[in-house]
């Protein structure tokens, strides 16, 4: 059975269109509530959201769904995705919900679900909930309808947990940190956590109005944080996305430090400290070959997965690794969180900055990325990758890069697009390999 609602990271779409409606949200609440009604205890769900205008509508719809099947609701208000995962465990809840579309524009929204262990749901759980969405579910008796309450200290609990991830002998006194919270879920907690540890904070993207989340700010729009760092004379810049599970860093000169460089720093630092579990770092097929060479040169393996932090997490849990992430900035540090946490990852970077005494530009550029090129080819139907002409072009491109680079080709999971990526030491050969495959796909798709 294939999924109709759940994608690679929960349910996501344009608000009040398709699947992302109040009606669907209520049904998801009822179905997830029924799925997690296990045992004789009083059941509980934790619900958080980012700052999108549609969050009010979806939150209320989900409260109605969960309470109608007899589950109590704890409302957190605007909080990062990792905070929902944390508080689901801390409050002994049966399920956690984050209402967010991450780095997407405000018109989109989504629903992410966590199990009682704070980890995102398995495929089996998602399929079971999808099956319930099509059923006429029995509702709770009048006396068993759930209650809803809002807890006022959720931000403080999360800030405390975030600060606890920093070594206790490290303070951030003397550091001037620019923080861009994307007008999203971390607009209060991230600046507060850094300030409480002693840093001077220059905060931007901290004035959400329901419609400006990720709007020319945050980890996917870096001009603002770069300008802020250089203009304010900050030592470093921290850019989060709308739900704060993603991190991109900017050094004091305004240069970008992506997820690959962050993984290189944390992985090598933890290995030197004897903290790196599994002897390796987990990343996706999109991470640069330069990262792999850097880690291998220090006796650290790089384990690659399919694109998506969910696949990274599965490989980490299966192989006993505690550091993983994506080039795009998702950082998963299982010693401190059960999902990506941009603020926790930022504190590991800041700890290394304090301990080294170096400038960010000296510390954070650990390897030179090899030339990498990604192009998308749109198609109208069929399966272009199964065509003999495309397979032949792929074979030719792989042969041209043999021993000198990599070729990664994958269909998009959300749109009719083939993504063609190549990297290698020779930029000309990389461009030729990508062009060869893209032309073949375009011919077949025409």
C-alpha cells in the first residue's frame, strides 16, 4: 500500500487546497488519536506550530479531532520542531504534532507526527493512520471527550534543554552573534538561549506577522544574515529555517558555511574528543565529495543515504551513529535530540569557536568543496529513467567521471522532475556529464 497523504516529511501542501484543510487536519487528529489510544492510561498529545497564519486554523481543527476520540491535548504555541519532539517525551505524551511547512512560504503548511519516543513516525505507523483516515471512526462518549490546555513554560523548558547540550564549562561571553530566526518558530527561544549563555545578540527575523515566515530571511535566503553579520561586526551568524530544524552559518566575513562544513566540524571535533559514535557521520548522496575526503582523511567514515533527514535518521539509529545531517543544514545530533535541531547544532559550532580561540573564517572552512552541479529536467509523464537512451547517457556520464567524481540521478518525490547532480575535480567534466544526461532526459520527455 502506498501513501496518499504522508510524504517524506509528514503531510504538506498549500493551505485550504488539496490535503491541507481544516477538515483533513481534524481527520488526522482523529486517526492519529485512535492509532495511539493504547493502554488504560489517560492519553495525551502535544501540539506545537510555527508562526504561519494558517496555524491557528489547523491547530484548532486538530484539537477537535484529538479530543473527539478521547485524547487530552497540550498546546505549546509557536515552538521549534525539536521542542515538540522533546516535550512529547518529557510530558509522557502518546503522540506529538508539529504544524509547519518548514522552509516553505507562508501559504503552505504541514503536519509532522512524533511517537511517544520523540522520533518521527515509522512508515508502518503512517500507513496505519492513513488507513484510518478512510474509515468512519467511533467517537468518544460524552464523558470521555478530551480536554485541552496550554502550558506557559514550554519555551523555558526547551531553552533549558538546549543550553544543557553545551559543555558546562563553556560560556559565550565576548561573542557577538547575529541570529536570523526566519520569522518562524524559534523567534523567541533561539536568541534567548544564546543570550542566557552570555553572548551579545543581534536578532533579525524575529517579528512574525503570520505571512512573513521564510520571506527573504532564514537559512534559505541568506542575504539578510550576511548583511547583518558584516554590518554589525558580529563574530558569527546563525540562520535557522521556519521550524528551526535547519542551520546555516555565516562567518564574520559574510561567507556561507553549509551543512557539509558543519558536519565536518562537529564530526572531527567529536572524534577527537572520543564522542563520535559508530566511527562515522551519516549524510545524503547530495553531500559534497570534499566532505567525504576530509572525513576519510581523519579515519572517519561517511555513510550516505537517500535525500531526506528521515533517511539520515534511520541510518543513524540502525548503525549506532550520533552525528548526521544534510548539506541543506538539517543537523541531527542524537546525543541531544531525536530530530534535527538547528539551535543545538549552532551551540556545538559556538563551543568549537570558543574553545579554539579562532575566527569563524579560520575554523569553519575545513575543506574545499569539489565542483558540483545540479540541474532539474521536467517531464510530462512516463518513466524517463527507464528509457534505453537515458540509461546509455547515464552510463557514458558515469564512465567519464570514473575515479574522479560522482553522478547522482533521482526523480523528485514532490514534482515531475528528474534531478541530475554530478561532482568531480574537473568542473568541465562535471558540466559535460550533467549536460549529457539532461539532454537525453529532455529528448525522451519531449
